[in-house]
C-alpha cells in the first residue's frame, strides 16, 4: 500500500514538473502566412505588421488594460539592448516571440513573456556608413513572413534571416550607399512581395520604391519617385533638376487588399533651395498609390508644390472609412509636416479636407483643391531668410499617428517649433549633403499629442509636453487608451476620449521608438523601446530644450503588465 502511494506521489510530482516546464517552455515560431497578414486585425495577441495591420492604424483590440486599471501598470522586465544609438524601432510579435531591430547593429529575438534572448543577429555595416546617413544608425523595424525575418540594412541591403535561428539566408543590394542611398524603414510584405523605399533625400539621390520576391529575392518591379525625361511629371522639374531630385519614400507603406494599392508618402525634393528646381517637382512631397502587382502609379496627390520648407510628405498613410455629408468615404489621412491633417479619398487621391493641428503661420490650404496658399515673405529665397512655423521638423515628423475606429479618434504626436531659413547655391557632389539652405530654430521646441475627432474633422484635445513629440509614435487600444513616449523618457497613458493623463513611467532614456501591445497566455502586455538619438539632437540646434540635453543614451526594451 505504501509503495503504491509513493508511486502515485511520484507520478503526481512528475506531472506537476512537466506542467511547470510546459508553462516556461520556449515559444515556438508560428508560420506567418499571407492569410494571417491579411487578417492581422483578428490576432489581438500578435503584432505582425509594422503598423499592426495593413491599414497602419496602430490600434489594438486588446482591452484587458484599460482606463480603470492602467494605474497598476508596472515593469514586467527591462531588456538592455547594448546600444547607444537612437532606438526608433516598433517591435514585432508572433506567438510570444518578439523581434527587435536594435538600431543598425543587431536584430534580437526575445521571449515576449520573460525577456530571455532567443537569438541575436549582428548587422555588419561598412565602417564609413555614418558619413552617408543623415540621422544616425537608425532603423524602424523588421518585417516577418512565413519563417523569415526581413531586415533593411543602412547600406541599402535587404537581409533575410531564418526566424527560428537568426541565421542569414540571403541578401540583396538595392543601390550604392556611397551615393547616399540608405535604408531606415521596416519592410512591408504583401502577396509574397517585399516592398522597400530608399532614404537619402538630403544627398541628391533619385528616390525609388522596389519590390522583391519574398522567397527568391528576385527583383519584381522598381518605381522611381522622380520621373525620367519623357515620363509624366518630368516637365515639373526645371533646369534638369530631376537628375538629383531626392523624393525618398523612407517610411513603411499602408496597403488596401481590396483595391490592391500600396500607399507611400514621398519626401522632400533636393536641394532645399527651391529656385534651383523651378516647377512643382512631382512626385516629391506627395502621396502616391502604387499597384502592388506591377508598381504602376495609379494616382498621386501633392501636398507641397515646389517645396521650400522641407515639408516632405514621407509620413505614413493611415487608412480609415469616414462619413462626410452622409456618405461613407474610403479615406486616407496623413498628418503632414506643414501642420495640416489631410483627408484623401484612397480610391482616387481626391482631396476631401484638411485641418491644422499645430500653430501654422505660412498661410492656409485651399479647401477646394488642397493646395498651399503661402503668405508673402514665408518662402525662403536665395540670400533672404524666411521665418515660418512649423519648422523643417514639421508639425509632425515621422512619429506615427494612431487611429481608434471605435471612437473615430486619431492621435497625432506633434511639434511646436519655428525656424528662420535662408537658401544658398549648392553644387551636387556624389555622397555629400545636397542641401542649399541654412537656418536655425527660433527657440526651444515644445510638443503635444493632438486628439482629432475624424467624424467632425476637429482637434478636440491636446496633451501638452515640454519637448516636441518628435519621433515616438502613438498606440491606441480598445481599452480606450492611447500611449505615447517623450524625449524626456516618460512613457505615458492617456484617456483616448478626453486626453487626460492616467499613468506615466520614467524610463532610462528618451523614447523615440513605437509602443506596441500584445498578449501571451491570456495576459496583455505593453512594450516600448527607449534610447535617445536620431535626427532631433543632430538637426534641431536651438530647438533642443536645455533639459533634453541632459538625457542619457542607451537602448532598453521595456515591457509592462498590470499587477495587483
């Protein structure tokens, strides 16, 4: 009888040990199919696409963390990234595995529940790469597809890794980095194609967007954002200026599967000195819709003609449906650097409306055509300064908008900063800055998160901050919360309806990364990467508030949970 009891106890202990081991088992990669990417919205525990889903809403249906319990949010773990570079990444999560691009140094796979590193890939860059990049060794993230991780390396290479081991499988070179072509974006994968747009607009590149076969790496199509002679739009570039026209599309596209269109914000023309390139300069400072299958431009809308302010329109397209005059519009919004939130019809690019979300003093937007109407004296000239607001950092820089479809609210990380800018002659030199302008901020910048009711197209609240919300993106959740980080290193949760601050946490460095939320084993987590750096300390000059100059550098992944 005693022997049987011992056997039973031993069996019970073994079962308990097995259960404990299962509870702490290393997460296994789940194949990321086309169907899963199309239905990313229906996988609340995962974050499979850079903007969470193809519509780039950065909205999560998770609501375990909400306005009622967000004050109980505490760190679950802090994972040191081992980098002093700016950390602009939005992590990716698949089945409990988080992929984090650590600037342009590493790609890490991390257990999203425990913080244990599963593997690390070291990106090998040329030693001289820094002189060909405008804004540090930065990257926005990766793409995942099937059993692979797609990495955009700064020296204009697409690198593909085994998602289970981190081993490199293959790579493709897009262009010569010594001509100023770089990659800083997170790739987008759709219908078996990997889509990338190059950076380097300040180096006089000729911008393009390229698609590769996700399996073989074979190039499928390449669309230039600056036309060649004989192509539509070339006539908008005077003095043969299209040759080094810039117009880089360096942020991840949105995608509408029903229309089969990808939407790309296109950056500034080069050089900044507008008199050197007379004309509207298509397709710079525009939104372009490309056919996913062949890369053809189906429509375009130019926000800024003959851009003289560096109001590049590289910002993301956020896809949403809105009602106007009793009709539902398949819409697209972009919070443009010129300080206006634009609404376009995403089926044809038709301008619907715009609304300023920061202080704008350069003029207005014509509500019939969408064109800028600029006041005299607000456009820089050769040897003659113009002072204008917002500055060349924009009313919003690249930090991403979030949209809550339940509340019809868009959240814009915003910048209040002005500049005095003067144009000057410049000659193109391969691999060198091709600016043709010189200026300085008029004073330290501030910022706010703007809550915009898209049903009325009005800014309904602003959460103020002592420094610009320059590059930390917003995150919206079904728990009626919106999260955002600050250059001071504060990670903040607000009530999405009122903008009231509900919670904050001081991280170890300034936040320029994109927050996410995900679930593991039935529990919701919120994550953000801190690590000050990127364009702001390099380009803002007097616009950097004194207290921001004291911020320590160093990258850390912070993961939070609600704990009673």
